[in-house]
C-alpha cells in the first residue's frame, strides 16, 4: 500500500473476542466442557439438546472466571447482571435461542494497554464483556451438513472493544495482549487451534479527517494473531480500492481464507437483525457483593503489563520482553521477574539471556519444556560469575546451564565432571602459545598479521585451543599471542 494511500485513508478497527472459559462443565449443564479430542455429540446433556422441560442451572465457576476476566481488563464488575434469550433458528441451536447478556452484562467498561514493536503505546477501550453460551458446530458437505453439539452450551465471555485501533499492527498487538490476559489470569486455556479464543474483526475505511466512519465489514471467526493482522490489511486495501473507483463499501459479514489471504462475502448486514431479545425467565439475576468480587480477584497472578514493566526496567529490549511474555508457565514468569528485580549488572544480563533466549528459544521450537526444571537463583548466579570470570567459556556455560536445570546439581560440579573448566594460568598457556608460534604451519598466519590482516590471529588462537583440548581461556590466549608478536 502506497504512502499516498496511507496519507489519504484511515482504517478503523473494533474487535469482538469470544473467550471459552476454563470450567470443568458447561454453562448451564453438567456436560464436560473439554471436547477438543472428543467424538461428535459425545459431550452433550439433555439441557444442551434443548429438550422440553430441561431447566438450565448456572455454573458458578463461570461467573467467578468472568469476574477475574474483568480484573484483567481493568473493568468494573456489575453488582447485578441478567441473562437474555437471543432468538434465531439454525441447526446448531436446538433450543431456538442463545442465552446471553444483552442488556445487563457482568463486565462493564475497561481497557487494555500494550505496545508495538517500536515502543508505540496501544490503548484500546473495552465497551463491555458479557457471559453467553456457545452454539454447536456445523460441518458442510456437498449436499448435506452435519451437526456436532459438543460445543453447544460451552461458557463464553464475549469481549467487545471500542473502535480504537487504526492499523493491522495495533489489531495484532491487542489480540495478542488479550490472549495473554485471559491465559495469565486462568480465565481460559487459550488454545487457539481448538477455538478457545475466536476474533471477529470489524474494519471500516474513511478519508482521513472524516467525521463519520465508513461502512464496516465484519471478518468472522479468526483464530490466530497473524490472521487478524492479515485480514485487517487485506480489508483495508479492498475497501480503499472500491472507494478509489467511486464504488461503495457494503456492510456485510465476510469470511477469511487463510491459504489465499483474502476475505470473501458471506451475508449482507445492511438491515439490523431482529433477534427478539427477552429476559430469560429460567435464570435468576447474578447478584454479587463488593466483598465477593474482592475475594474472587484477590489471588490474581502477575499480569502481562506488570512483567513487561519489570523487564523493561531491567533493560531488556522489545524482542526479549515479547519472548518472555510468551512463556506459558506462570511460575517460570514469576521466577524471571524475581531475578530481574533482585539481580543487577552483568550477572542479571547473562542469566536473563540464558533463560529467555536459550531455554525459552528451545521451548518455543518444541525442543524442550519448562517441566521439572530446577530453577535455583544461587546456582544461576554462580554460573554467571563463572562465565564472567572466564572460569568457563560462553558455550561451556550454556552446556552447564541445561545440565544444571535438568539435574539441580551445582554448576562447578558439572563443569568438573564435563571437563569444561578453562585454564587461565598464564604460564601454562604461554608455553602452548610459544609452541604454536614456533610451528612452521603458523608462518602464513604470522605473515598475514604482519601485513595488517588482523583476522589471521583467529587461526593461532584456534591452534592454542586445540593443543589445550579446549581448556585454554581464548581471551587470555589471544592476549598472550599479541604480546609475543
């Protein structure tokens, strides 16, 4: 997209996010809420089938999780909230209505703060978030469709943002932070592959400075951060192209084809749908006191913005902070935050690099796991000091690190067992240096160095390391070589 287009048009983005709550059972029935690997229609109860005479029983844990979500969203919790019936007829909704909170949601206005890669702050207001039950799933084939009601009755909160985002990057940053907030706080398992969080992205385009927003397209059911960013970019370009040709943008629902990287029209939304909302007569209002809310929110763990602040104060750059924020294990995140707060200087820098870049890098690649790691501050500090003092090499320190985290043994003991201690005795290394410099094989490197090709010293250092079986301190070896030259 040209800079001229970006100067002329502005996109506006609002996002609705459906979050599956991490309860054991469904919102109004005792059926198992985890159907990720289940056979179709195997996690269903007569209440989910909408059979006559079946009365819903509200899952209290779902309400508690919604109240925790409100804390993560910096939102006020309604002391009184109610459920409504949203009527529509579709095969995946046996009762003919969805139970939701149209008029009095549990979670009121809030906000989410995050940052872009260049440090630009992103502030997105939350209009509200309401509790509702999910519908089932339809799978379409040529000539027929199959209904799976495993998901019917699954407890959700739908988080509705204000249209505060104006770039695909902001949209991606927001949904990424939203995912962290919901998983850190234990509200959702956050399994994007199985649809634990799904994003509906509303995008409109208007000339810059326009007082009214353009017609919006709603791209439904996106399940990855990358898809949110790509769909927003595609819609911006599609709508701008229409406006440049003098055509109008149609308000509609669109689907996202991830393989082709395009959105496609699904149905028009020019006319407001009449869902005939009515209070649900079978479910009493949710009434919570200030004391109950405080108790439910009392044990909230460290949230993303808190960890981001701690690591930023410790001097970590954006990339390292983002990697640390991606650590799934809350106890590991807390341990890293403690190290960043308690330590300083070169020790802190080395230890955070090891844990965030080396260990988490392997975990992200699927090569390792944080499970059963022995995270002991003293051992990490001892290892960092050994590396600083050149008692072990940088590569040797990383090798010791993984052994230490797996076994819990002290770093010095591991270094001795693995023969990784460096020799820093000047006299011992000086003898090896003399032998290397006297070797006829070193003549070419010596001539290159005399000719100003300083990189040739690498060969000589390598020979010292070879003759010392890797035990010589390479920095000291290079220093002695330069002195003798």
